[in-house]
C-alpha cells in the first residue's frame, strides 16, 4: 500500500478506488468535448459526426463528477478531448478544478491538446496551476502537418508551444509514428524537442473508431522506429513509470527523455491506474474495451453525491484486466469508439 493510500485509510477518508486486480485508481482523464478543429487521419474521418451539444454534461456537472473522484483518492486529472480548448468556457472548469490543487487534494491538473488554441490560453492555464501539458504534433513539415491534420497550420501550433513555455508550462510532445509519413523525421523531431528542453513520446496507432482508409497502412511498430533511432542515438532505459503505457529512455546525445507507448506490441495493463470519463458522463474503465458506466443518470437523479459515488464504486468493480488490441483485427476498428470520444 502506498503512503497516500495508507494515510487515507488511517484518516477514515472515503474508501479509495481499488479495482478487482488490486490496482488503485488515482488518475482520471476527462474528455470535455468530442469536437475538434483538426481531423488527424488516424483519429477521425473528414466528415466526422459529432455528438449533439444537448447530450454534453455541463461544466458544473463535470466539476461535480471530478470532485467525487478526488474524494475517492484520484490525484491526477487530465483534461482532453476532442480538442479540450474548443469547449466553450473551458477555463471555467480549470478554475473550478484548480481549487483542489490549492487544497492539496489533487497533485496534478494537466491537459492534452493539439496546441491550436494554446497561445490564447497558456497564461491563464499557468496561473491556475497547470504545470505541464502534452501537445500532439506528428511532424515539423508544414505541408505534411496540413496533410496529416487535413487542415492545420503548423505555425499556429509552434507559436502555442512557445507561449506555453514562456508562461512557465512544461511541454511534452506526443507524436504518433506513421508509416510513410513521419518515420524518416522522428530522429530530427527528437533533436528539436530535446534541444528546447521538451520530452517527447512516440505513440503507436491504435484501432479506435472508423477512419477513411486502412490503419494497417499507417501502423509503424515502435520496435522498428526504435531500432532505426538506435543507429543515431544511445538509449539509456529509465525506470520511470506513470501507471500508464509509456516506457522511457534517456537519449545520451541530447540528455532528453523519450517515451514509447506501445499498446499493440506490448501489453501495459498490469499497472493501469486510470479510467476515462466522456463529455456525456460515460465512464470507460479501459480504453480498449467497450464496457462503460453511465454516470450522467446517477448524477442527475439526485443533488446528493451518494448515488453517483455508488455508481463509481460499481464501475471500478468492473474494470477489466486489460485490453485486446490486435492491429490485424483492426478492420473494421477493434473498438468502434474514436479516441476523441474517450480522450487520449
Ligand atoms: N486533440 C487533442 C490532441 O490531439 O492532443 C487531445 C485529444 S487526442 C484524441 C489525444 C491523443 O490521441 C493525441 O496525441 C493523438 O495523436 C492520439 N490519437 C488519436 N487517435 C489515435 C489512434 N487511433 N491511435 C493512437 N493515437 C491516437
Ligand atoms: Fe483532433 Fe486530437 Fe484527434 Fe487530431 S488527434 S483529430 S487534434 S482530437
């Protein structure tokens, strides 16, 4: 039992969330919108149908749900989407959630973003206690960026990253490794990110949601990418674990950290500490499984939190041991829901 968990038990705080495999759930990801201003080719189709706005939880409801999780020992929140900074008044939610940083109940409030709106919001995010963000960026070539995102302007994203760093926010770059698209660029991107003091993580394409085309065409095993990188860089394995799918190395030549997220070639479920909430109040206990609990009903049935707290307890008791992604079975998608619904 960790120290924080032991302290909670001793202080008779509400029971921590422990799943059937004795994993403590301390990390909640919240997808605040399924909408996005980009259409990354591996993430969604060009004519993606978004949820009707009336189905969304309000920001007050999202705040209340987060409070229930924090009461039960969740220490880290990640706001994601869709593009989280596109949700109207999203700063209101950050403002509300930052009170848990002030009280010490929450260790970290963070976000994954495509960076298009980051320039606008970075100063306020920093003021509210957001210390780190992940920015997704798959290429440093403006034409490729436009092609991968089907519409994005690389300059805007680079400017957003710059503004975040100037505001004192640590930026980590997340890049999806894409066969025939950015595979020859990854080594240079690492040099760029590390040169500016940013960590970088490579992600394997996951079979989530229908996209145009065939994901097996996009899939570049990170074992292949890593072998190529080893011709240029010396990788020193790091013990760092976040309870998530990433494994880290230090690159001797740059001094920077590089992560590998390999859901398809390595299973990372045994230490999973996270669950995911959608903008409609569905709680997914696993990114790679279909089972979800509808928390919206419990939330709206009573102003008291007892019902929704019980619904969360029941949901965690159903958290599966792991996922079952296999890229060969990914046609059609292994999981019909897009990453933008559950949040990356
Ligand atoms: N829009 C924000 C962004 O792009 O950072 C947040 C949401 S996005 C769904 C979160 C992460 O999921 C991004 O890093 C994106 O590259 C990744 N992603 C989306 N679809 C994916 C897929 N099918 N396989 C692997 N990663 C995916
Ligand atoms: Fe939008 Fe992020 Fe999906 Fe790209 S990966 S389409 S930025 S949600």
